[in-house]
């Protein structure tokens, strides 16, 4: 727990104060039960009600960093839905791991790809961190409407359906003809 908190503090400490959370190390069956049968991918861990649950047979340092991030995400960001949350959480996990000289596992490559496309179009990492950790207005949807090839509505629709190429395509920067 301490080393994970140190990694998070070093990478994202300007935007959040990371505190220890209740941690439960449980087996995969107990983890699946907590997830209400939601088993679309391998269960490494999960966060519920500010507590972190880790699979005792399939977790790494990476997993705890990821679940601790979930515990520190703002309720406002949660309104975006699961795929945006996982993308941002994984992106911030990778940043913390790499900053600490560790190798991340990239657990949500498609969701992560959407976040990378958004940042590549110019949405700032600072805005993303402020929204994720501190909440506030949905600056992301407004920004996409203004700067990207497709509207937030269209991009979000693609993300919710798991249509990753369409989501990334829609996030390209709008071309300006002068
Ligand atoms: Zn997650």
C-alpha cells in the first residue's frame, strides 16, 4: 500500500492527496461475487465504496495503483461512464508506474487509446487530472464539441458501444480551412 501511494503521490500529487484505503486481498470467486457477475475481463481487482479489493492470485503492484486511483476519482468524473473511467484510471496508472521506473501492464488498451487520442488532439493532461481528481464542470464534452471532428455525443456513443476506431476517428482535431 505504501509504495503504491508513493508512486501516485509522485505522479499526481499536484492534483490530489493520496491516502491509505481499506484493502482486502481476496480470491477470484469472492471478487467475481462483488462484481455482480460482471466478468468481461480477467479480474485483478476492483474498487467499491472507497475500498480496494485485490485478487490474491492475479494481482500486481500495478493493480493496487489502479484500484487506489479509482478510490480517489471524483464523483463528477464518474458521470462519464465506466469506459472513460477505466481509460483515465489506466492512463494515470501507467504514468505513475513509468515515473517510478516500473513496467505497467496496460490492462485497458482500447480505453487507454481513446484517452491518448483525446490528449493527442490537444485536450490538456492538466484539465484531465483536474476533472478526474477534483471534479467540476464536464470540460471534456465541451472541449470535444469545440475542437474535435465529431461531437461529444457521437464520440461518447462510439465509446459506450466499444467501437474504438470510430471513437478515435471522431477525436481527431477538427480541420480548419483558412
Ligand atoms: Zn478499473
